[in-house]
C-alpha cells in the first residue's frame, strides 16, 4: 500500500496551516538548503539573554492535583511553575489547586516534565488564547479525500519527544494531517521509572502513561517500524514497501539499549531495560523466578538504579563497571565516589575497573569470569550500558547520522554535506545539536525534560523555517535516586574541569557541587549537582552557561605572573 501522493511542495510553510497566525510566525519562504556554517557561532552566554523554552499561553484556568504516593519531591514542578508549586524548607510539596489562566501553561509544562507522572491537570485548552477553540479530539484519516489539499506532518517516533512535538504543532494552530509512527504497541510512557518503580511493582503500565496530552488530535501508527527515509521524495519507508509522504518530518526515534558483542544473544538470562517490554521481562525474572543473585553491567544511572531496585528486593547484587568510580562520565570522580559509597553501604558488591571475559549459560544459572580471574555465578544479568541512537533506518538517506542525527542550532536536520533541511527537524535522544549555552560542539542529551523541551522547539522550528527559527539553548536537567538519596542536576557536569562544593559537604552526602571550566571569557559555570537539596538547587539553574566572577586572589596572582 502507498499513502496518497502529495500535491503540494515539500517545504513546510506556516501559511499553509492555520490562520490567523501570530506575527512572529508570519509566513516566510525558506531556501531549499541552508549551509550549516551560516548559523551563528556560539558566543559567551553573558553577552545575550538566552531564552527559556517557549510555552503557548492559555486563556482558561486549570486545576491541578498531586498523588503524594507517587511524588518523590524532585522539585521539577517548582522549576517549571514556581507560581503554582513550592517545596517547603522541611522538604514537603505545597501547591495551588486552582491555577489562574496566566499560569496554566506553566502548570501544564510541570505535568509533562514530572518523571513520576504524579501531577494531574484538568481543564483549559492549550493554544486557545491565540488560536481559538480546539477541535474535538479524533483520529485523522489518511484517505485520499481527507488528504486532498491538506498538509501532512509525520513524527517518526512515538516516544515523549515525538508526543511533545506533535502536541506543540496543534498548539501552534497546525490543522493539517498529523501522523505519529511508533515501533512499540503502546502510546508514549515515562521511561525513567522502568528501572525503579516499575521493576519493584510500585507502578504498573497504566500509571506510566503520559496524560497531559492524551487528547491529542492525531493518527497513530503504532507497532510499526520505519525502515527508511527518502529525503528527495519527502517520504518515510515502512514495512511491506509502503511509503508515507510528508510535507514536514520530525525525527524522534530515540535510542536503543547498548549490548556487548561478546554477550550471548539468545539467552533469556541476559536482559536490557530500555522499553516496557524489556522491563516486564526483567520483572518476571525477578519475581517469578525468585532470583537470588543478579549481576548488573554498567556504572551509569541505569546500572546504579537497577542495583537499588534489586537490593530493595533482597537480592545479592554485583555491579561490574569498566571505569572507576561510579558515574564518573556523568558526575566526575569526586561526586561519583560519593555514589559508590552509597551503593556499598546498601550492600552492593561494586567491582570497578573490571570487565567480563567469559560468559557461560548453563540453563539454570550463568557463570561469568572477570578479567581479574574471579568467577561469578548468578541467576541473570542486566545490561545497563546506556543507549545507541536509532538511526539505522536513516542510512543512505544523506543525513549526517554519526552519533545521532546532526542538527543545526535550530533543530533542523543537517545532511552529510553540511546543508540544513528546512522540512526535517529532530528532537530527543536521537538528536545531536550545538547548544549555544555552552559552545559550538554538537552533543546528544538523553533526559526526560530535554525530550519535552526539544520536541516543542523542533515543532516551532519546523513551522517557522531555518531563517526565522530561534536557537535551542536549554539547561539540561536530570535526576536519580540512589537508595533513598535524591540526586538532581542542571547543566552538563561532564564538561566541568573544576568541581566546587558550594553548599553542604561530601561527607554528609547532602551538598551542592558547582562545575565550571575555563573559557576565553572567564570561568564558565556548566552544571550544578545536588544531593538531597532540591530546593537549594533552584538558585543555581539560571547560572548555567554564564561566567563565574574571578576571585580577587586569582586576578592578583595573574598580574604577578605577568
């Protein structure tokens, strides 16, 4: 089957969508290709006011509620809507149930960014303040009659980034055909709890679902794998030779769990945790098989959180990590060592600087030999090694897919010749772009809040075109929980060369660490990490990307050296 052919140009123009459009979205005629080198280079953050992610205003009040049994007081809601949510000095969450229209958009963003989906919102209509009342939600059919004269935007990837982009398109007034293609059979759900609350049984599948935008007016092609992209023909390739033409494309296919090439491929005792299906298989192994000993590979957040969950179930846990200490690549050695101490105190056998050299599956158990000669016997192994961008379907498309989809600062995809594609954007874990808050180096970011914000920005960029789209300059934020200790971060700690504890102490395991690095414009603050200090972290978020004043002692020392 082939979807109805397009009868309009392959460049997305705001004028083809909904009228009236606000002035900042006035129709423009973007060029067919824009050189990546023509984009503005990264400049010092202090020299301009970096915009926060844009929200679409609402003109109706809303009501919010919080499930206290699911809320972990990460403070994300206060970061998004401080007028509505507030963490007290004692660490409890307070909020306003009846939210006036002027803060409704912020409250809705807080719901989208809540990792535990503990916040619910009722009422309101996103975008109503600008574009009038929304149409009742309903499936958009792909038949020829429905297709004639209408623009089609396709979202490849039905995860959070794809959902966020699709929702923003409707909020901005796009009234054409909107199609989301997802490989999993489920609609978008929260992935962070898979390695913790879902495995432990505290949350079920229904409780993971995102509900803030559940009435999205779109056509869902779930349980459908994308096999290729025809850039020149502006069409997705689907199984069975199907083609799905588009006028605009959002690439949001996310990442796959990394595997070890030497690990047995077909063993039921070796698992990854990336999808709901993966997590369900591990949960069955933990509960039904009554496993006693689990080996976890990987010293990142996924591996450490899996270790927490297994220990909570009374299992013996061995954490095998190639590098040292834990979370070194994410938090650095000084702060990562604190996490190692927390894990060991909880009874986790942490093996740093080692790897598995031999795998033996004996049916009823696994035997693993480490490079130091140690032989481990376990019930199953979970690989928590991070993710690989889902770009195999883009090979041969002409896009630059080395370590994800390369994007310009506006989120528009870039081809192998450095040209920006005006009708293709990327968002979420799969996208690699230069964040002008830091520098001109393209990087990927794999965090929930990032998926929300980049999906929204990518949708705006697709509508506005490369010539009018703004640069995406967010403050990346992420969190974790290690045996009861809440860890939250803003920025990119891995960029820091200097770590300074500005509040609390490492010994108490309650502190804030500020990360900075030298630049031609002075020391730049690149991140702040908090251990059990969610309220205090709020004061540091807006500092990320800005220059830290040099101390008088340092300035005097430099003058003496001259």
